[in-house]
C-alpha cells in the first residue's frame, strides 16, 4: 500500500471479509460452485472502505486537514468514517436528489454535507465543485475513483488478494462485479494481475462488468469498442441500484483494460432482476444487501441463460453493500408485518 510509515494507517478492521459458498442460491440458479464475498461487513457497510481507508491514511500522512469527496452514498460514508477515526475534517458533495437516509449516516459521522444542484446537462456538478474546492481551498480529494487521487485506488487490490488467498491460490473461472465507475472491478483485477506476475496464481479469472440498464456506460463502451479514454457518458441515472448510477465512469478506462486483458464480459440488467435477487439472497443465504450490492447476481443469471457461463464453472460474486444502506427498497418488495393479539388461535389463523 502507498504509505511510508505504518503509524499513519487509519483502520477500523476493514477487509478480511468472508468468502462463503452459496449452496441454496447456487442450486436455484443451476450453478454448483457459487461463492459470495460478503463486503457488507466492512465498517461503513460497503467495499468502499478498502480504497478509502488507504486514501485517508495517505492524506493524514501528507498532513492534510480536510478530505473531500463527491459521492451519492457509499464512498462518502467510507470517507466520513475514516476521517472521523483519523481526526480529519470531512466535506461531502452529493447530488441534489441523493437519498435522505444516506445523508443521515454522513451527518452522524460528523461530515459537512452539501447537496449540489445540476446546472449544465452532461456535466457532473459534484465533481465540478470537487475540483474547484481542491484548487481554491487546498483540500485533499478522496473520492473512490482513481483519477482524483491515485492512492486509494490501490486499496481495492486487497479484494483480489483475499480471493486468491481464500481459494488456496486457485482462482475462480469468473468474478462478476456490480459496477458504477469501474473502480471495484479494475482494482480487484489489478491485485490478481500482480499475484499472477509474482507467480502466486497461474491465471486470471474472467471478469464481468454488470451494470443496471438505467445507467450502463461501461457495458455500452465495451460492446461498441469505444476509446477507453473517451467513454461516452450515460444520459441518465434512473435505477434502483443508486450506488451504480455513475453516468461518468471515471475508472472506466481501467475497467475496459482488464476486460480485454482477461477476456471478460459485460452485461446490463433490468431493475426488476436486481430486486428479485435482493429478496432471493436474503431468503436463501441470510445475506441482507442493498440493490447495488446484488446487481451482479442478476448478471450471473443472464450469462447462465445465454450459455456464456457454464453450470460447472466456479463463480465469485462480491456482495458489495449492506441492506441497511437502502431500507425503502426491501420494505417495498416484502410482505407487510401482520398485527395479532397474544393468542395462539390468532397466530394459527395468520400462519
């Protein structure tokens, strides 16, 4: 990791997350070897703790006083978490329509949160203000995407390291990534590529970028063979998987690089399928995840139906965010709670 001294590490025990076999869900999908990497148990509730803890640690080492991010949710929560632990001031710029529930998390962690109005079509107002604030006020940019701060991108490598280690150096055939800007997939594959170069693993798994149909710029860029440095932005961000709604994929160039290097695939999935697997994952495997965290399972089903992935293949799917990030969606998708009196006959009737 890009730190000079261990004393500057800001940590809350992130990483080392469980890799568990999903036997029941795998059987339902017709897949014999489905493994889930449960990132929802990270301190702030998502995989974003991996890159952000490195970014905040480096900011502390470089004697920064204020860290700042443009984010709609998980990255902002991670930055606010580690800034609080490290004693740094945290400022967050969110879209004007950011969910109120996620802002409560940020405010409780002590961050200064600002909703930013969109004033120009095709331009992300939060990153525009992020650039200006860093230039004018000397703040340290610590969002989750690499182009604004190269250090934290290195933290995501640890996910690839752990998958290789937990599988006893025999990597899976496929890893499917729920994807917004592309950093999760690119960072994980970078870690696995490094292990391959060191001789710790023989080959790379094939990666799959999974994006919601309502916001799929990297999937489109891959299928249309767009210039990785000139990916066409998506013109909307309408999806239940709000954490994946990144019309401007800042790490898309790196994601496309690893898709081509490792003979990967890319698929866009409808919100109805994402919602389906949110419920199935909880019911079959006891894992409570947000819509963004389960989108890759919808992509897995699609590629199984297309015959791209074989039922005998070994597949790893990171479950990237806790269901507590978005309580409105599971509330809408599940049955309401029945009210009964303290009588066994009422219970029997209700059952």
